[in-house]
C-alpha cells in the first residue's frame, strides 16, 4: 500500500480528477494549501503599495492506493496537472504500513478498497 501526495495548481484540479476517474481511482482527500517551491512567489501592487507574495495557493491531493493502482494513479496525476511551466507541482509516494476502515473494522488492502 502507498500514500500518494500531490501538490498541484488549483485550476488543474478538474483535469486531474477527470484523469483519476478515468483510471478508476475515486477515493481522495483534497485540501487547499499555501506553499512555494521553484516559483518563489510574486509581487503585486495594491493601492500603490507593493506586496511580496511568497506563499502561492496550491491543492494537496492525498490518495491511498494498493500496489496495483500506484502507477495508474501517478500517470493520471501527471497527465492532468501538466502545463509544462514552473509550478506544475510535485508527487510524493510514501509507504503506507496500515489502513483500517472504521465502519467495518477491515484492515490492510481491503480497507483501502
């Protein structure tokens, strides 16, 4: 089992969700986050005052998958989030030692579904 965490641009979420659904990956957690990477932020002017914006809005996707779905999930995220520009995001893949479905008490791969 793996936990896949992806940081993507907010406007790419519908495209990523479509690609994930096409890959038969339906379960995910989506969170609005702030962060910066290679982009380093930007400046904007408000009422004549220059503001430096270091933290940029991003979407964090968390998807727990069984081994069979790791590669299709990663490919779906890459395809949906790609623009070719700095800021497309990152994908992190972590080992997931356990999972328990609270409602049924199922554990491991069965709990992920």
